């Protein structure tokens, strides 16, 4: 099991040139805090399943996957 915290800065820009109107803008989310926690369980010496949850950023959410240790 593990947990982590991060200080994050997200910057993005948006440009849309449509047939009806033109909109050009740029924005920033500023500085914020993000965190995550997860766990990995090994079924064998080399194969594991991992689960992670996080929050505080535009990519917040959960992940699930397989890990293979060489």
C-alpha cells in the first residue's frame, strides 16, 4: 500500500474556429493539491494486480491494472 501528495499546476489553452463563430481563449487552473493512494497484490512472484485512486487534478479518478515484475 502507498499514499502520495503533490503540489500541482495545470495550464491549458483552448482554441475553437467554427463556421458560426471564432473563440480563442487561454486559461489556467492555478496551483492546487492532489493526492493518491493505491495497493498492489502479487498472485505469483511476478504477476500482480494494482489499484489506485486519486483526487485534486483534472485527471482524478481511479485506475486498475496488471503489473509484471521481470
